[in-house]
């Protein structure tokens, strides 16, 4: 139920988050689009719409939403990381690497993104780059289990 007595945008956002959490992606999408009709530049609504589309398996539409976010908010690290992840899932490794590099240029101390780009490098056969990125991921966060296990496999 949406509480219209408070800020309607906040109410729609809260309802959309609940709907997505319950797997009601069509409802969540409709609510995010309602927020965007009231506030077309709402970065939280745009990001959550893209996340919802991805969760619904609509990767092409999610990627288009992230492309729009990056045109509108070119320094948004969340859009860079999430778009890169979708590109990886689609097998578009080189564009994913480009987005991960853009992310790291803005936030060089992200262990998770160093780990992610290492996987992309590994897929491309760029062993030295993959190894360096994994090592950096572990230096930044020694509890990064994904990076640590991948790093150990490269040593074998």
C-alpha cells in the first residue's frame, strides 16, 4: 500500500523497493517509471529501474537504462560497475573492461572492481593484467574471498 500523505516520490520509491524485493518486477518497474514521470532526473529511480530490469532478466533494457544514466550522470560509479557486469554476462568483454577501467579511474580502491576486471582480463588471455588486478584486490581487502580464491588458482 502506498502512503500518499507523505512525499509521493518517497512513497513510490519505498513501494517499488518492496515490490522488487518480493519479485514483482512489473509492479516495481511501473512504480519507478511513475517516480521518473514526476522527477525525470531522479538518479535513485533510474538506478533502481536498471537493477529491476536486470533482475527481471531484461538485460538489453537494463543496459540501455545504464547507458542513459551514464549520459546523464557520466561520473556515476554504480552505473559503470553494473553496466560492466551486464556486458560480462553478455560476453562483451572488451567494453566491460573499458567500463571497469573508467570506474577504477574514479574509485581506484575498490577491491570488488579490481576482482571483476581481473576475471575479464583472464577471459581475454591477459594473464599479467589479471594477476596484477587480483593482487591489488587482495591488498585492498584481504577478506575478498573471490579474489583470493581466483588468485590462488592462478598460482597453480
